[in-house]
């Protein structure tokens, strides 16, 4: 199966860095005004909303946490312990690639 969300390595690394900085940036936005951090947080949130718009609420919360944790932990992330029972491993990683693609698109990287 062809991956239509394939990103160049440097763009993928930049999107992963944005996701890894999501939580600290989200906390910083509440205390200070910073347009760059705000745009990063908005890109991650809108990409998550697009990915999760068709899922039910409980399932989407688990998927959201698993996507963020997968991006933060990298190779240390274990899909088997993620708590996502209704999705195959390949579907999850396809969604992750789509998530990173949407972030890169929102930030004008592609």
C-alpha cells in the first residue's frame, strides 16, 4: 500500500518536534503571548481535531493520547499497551503519518 502522507525526513522531524513541544507551549501560552508558540499549538490541535472527527468521544480520547505519546516517546512507544483495541497497528501508524502530514501542512512546511 502506498503512503500518500510520506514526508521528507527534515519535515517529519520538524513536525515531531512541534508535537513534542505541544504541552510546554500550551502551558506557556496561558502565561504569555507568543505568536510562534500559539501557531504551533493551533496546528497540533487542528490536526488532532481532523484526525479524531469521526471517532466516538471515549475512543477519540484514547487515540489522542496514543498519538501524542507515540510522537513524544518515538521508538519506545509500545502500541500493544496503548489501550487502542479497535484499531490495527498499521491503521494507527497510518493515522500518525496523516497527523504529522497535517501539522506540516498547517505550518507551511509542504
